[in-house]
């Protein structure tokens, strides 16, 4: 049984154990939640760790799919028009709450409704994106969890430089189609500032979220231009396609640092960032509070409290890299 199969088994077992403790929130009441993702729907065999953690925590809180809970999932497939369409579908269904996984999804939901509560699962800097005025008192119909981007972005470059001391150039891979989004432009500026301090030149590279078939061409061009290291934007498409990215990094000898541990577990060299399952368990608690009568605007937006550094030594060996023991001692998890 592989790692992800074990994880899914443990989630299912946990749900079964929690079932006897489930209490109906309101007898006969069935809640409908909208799960809104801006990226591509995970394919068969690709675990959605965020969704799994979310529904398991909901079950622990008394909301059981097929009993008193319906979850309507919609995905934007990396296209603005598609995301707007799917958001409108959720609004038309009159869902009780929309769980927006990203800043882009939250923005689409905010544009579509001012009455349905919106809980952000892992939005990057919603204040800069104009979704709310401040984290402590969001107001309106949006609340939830945010990713801290500036500090963790700089930290990733620092860690990659520590792993490869001679590093002088790095690719900052992101979708050019959303380069002007405040969150993405801030991410690029944070990379450039960190690179300047570390003596590393950061080169923006377009890795489209709506044309995965072009990814190999992007990696081939980056390698031919002499780029052998990369950092990647926090986006659900890159997370959902983590196995393909790891394969391309290995094929084109690209040492990459990713934002989420699942990407290193899939074969990426390193990952540093917020613990996604923890964020989505907490997002479920926000949903619970709202369904019990709390107003989203009165619930402060919370930041990550759990971060993890993961180093994949198998990938390091395949890339011909020797990771310093001092860096390995800083890791929360080392894949041998």
C-alpha cells in the first residue's frame, strides 16, 4: 500500500471512528456547501489532501455527506471565464457557504455574491487583492485562512541557496496570464528582493495553468537557457499536477523548491510552506461557526500556524546534489 493509499485509508478509518460521535446540527436540515477551486479538478488517483482534510473535519463536527451535507465541487480549470461560470452555478444553487480555495476563487465568489458566506481555504494576501480591508475585521461576507507569501517566498530562495551554494540564477515559474494579479506581482517582487540579497538573478518564466501540454516545452527552453533551479508559485494547478512537475524537473535537471510538502513527496527536491491539511481543517471550523449563525465579517482571518520543510534526498541524489547536513537538520521531514 503506497503513501497516498495509506493516507486515504487512515482518513476513511478516522471518519468511521468519528461517525458514532456525530450529532445532527438540526434534525432534518441538509446543508449544501460549494467547493470552488480556480485550478484543474484533480484527476483519478491524485489525492486532494485539502478536500480530504476539510470533509473529515466537517464529519467530526457533525456534517456527514449523504446524511446532512451535500458538497458541490466546481473548478475553474485555470480560466477566468470558466471560473466565473462555475461560481455562478454555485450561487444559483443557493449553497449555504462557498469554500474558495484560492485568492482567485475568492475574488470570483465575491464578485458573484454579497450574501452567501465565503470561507477562504488558502488565499494569498487577500488584503492586497482587495477582498477585504484588514484581517482582524474583514467585514462583508468573506473570512477564512490566508497564506503568508512574502516571508515564505524569500525563505524558499534562502533554502535553495543553502542546498546549492554556487547557485547564481533561478527561474520563478508562474502563469503569465495572471502576472498582473496583485498576489502574483507581489510574489515576483518578493523573489527579486530575496534574490538580490542572496546574489541570485531571478528570471520570470511562464508556466501556464491552462496548457499543461506546453510544460515540457517550457522546461526544455529553461534548461537550454542555462537555468538549473526553480521556485514555483502557490497555485492549485501546480499542486494537482505535482507528479508531472517532479517528472519534468528530474528530466531537465531542474532543482526546484516548492510551496507545499506534497510536491516534495511527489518527487520535487524541496518544499517549504504552510501545512495545507491543517489550513483546511481550520476552514471547516469556520464553516461550522457560520452554519451555527456567526457572521463571516465578524470572524478574523487567520494565518498559518504550521509550516514544514521537506527535503527529498532521492531526488537530490538523482540530480547529483549533496545536501549539507546542517540543512537536513533543519528539515521537518527527509525523504530517504
